């Protein structure tokens, strides 16, 4: 099956558990026997973020990797720290926030297109791509941020007034409802309509255009709050994402 390697962890002396995101079945974990002993081609094909055609034999308790054929190593990602960091962030977000055997071809295609873009593009810039990847990914998980209407009262946003981004409510909030949230001590980010529009635009745009765009400080703050809330902080701080680049 066509799959992207998400992670690998040791199991015993010579085996590893490989986590794949497959086109057909979503996330699948499988045991690769003897993979640490053999410095063979199968082993290097199981590096994180490789696109592979893997033969996985489903088992009652454990699945087993029977063979692996490399389709794309995305070699330009591996020699560029920024690309590696973005790739690590994307792969680990998917690893952490998806369940096994939940088929989602959109998520597979999102990751594949992101890796292809990182591999192909000469220079990449982090923050906008990182924000766009995660917003697109969350939308596929069913958490698309509401960017048109107040998540509390439902009215359309007033361009003349300052609005808010209310992460725990899942999107934008009007000034009146924001005032009520202030009174009860809840958190949100004050933002302009253009900040909200820039978020709506990166959700729809392709990687190349996103790479050439910039998000305002306020828009970035909205994204960070949203990710923190939606992932229950499981994917770590946005600033420290480079740590996620330590992929094996
Ligand atoms: Zn409202």
C-alpha cells in the first residue's frame, strides 16, 4: 500500500515499530523485523517522511512489514534545516493527532503535497507555511475555524469594528460577545477583519502562494491559540517547532 512513514521506534534489539500514514487505511502501525540489524535497502526506505509502497501483513495483534519499495525520499528536504523543521512539524502533528485505521485520503494528500512542495521549492519560509499546514489539517479533522460569523451569537462580522478570535469557541467573535467574555475572564485575541481574511485565504490557497505570503502578528497569535486549544497542547509550542524536526 502507498504510505508515508510517520515515525519509527525501537522494539527489542533488532526490530522497529513503523508508523505509516497510508492512502488506503489512514494511520497503520506495523512491526519491521530485523530492521536494525540489516543495513539493507529496506531499512533506509523506512526513514521518516519517505513515500513508500509497503507490503503490510495485517495480524491479529501486530501488523508486519513484509517489504518496502521506495517511491520518493524527498531528498532536498533532508539537506535543508528549514524544510526539515516544517516536514517534522507536519509529520509529527499527523502522528500525534490521528487514530489508527481511520481512512482519510485528504490528510494523506495534504501531507504528500506538502512534502512534494518542500522538496521542489528552492526557498521556503516557515511561519505562514506552518500555520497553513496546521489550519488545513485541523479543518480535515473537522475543526475548521469559523471565520465569517461570530461563534457565539452567529452574526456576520462587522468590518468597521475590531473583532476577536476566540480559540476555545472555534473562531471569530463579535465585539459585543467579546465584551461578555472579558467580563467572565475568558481569553481571546483582538483582531482586525484583514487578519481574519488572511487566515481564510491561507486555508484555501496552494503551498506556493502561501510561501510568498505573510501573516500579521495578530493573525499568527490567533493560529497559535487555536492550535493550542484544539490539540490540547499535545503538539507543543508553535515557536519550538524546530525541535520536532529531529526526525529519524
Ligand atoms: Zn457575537
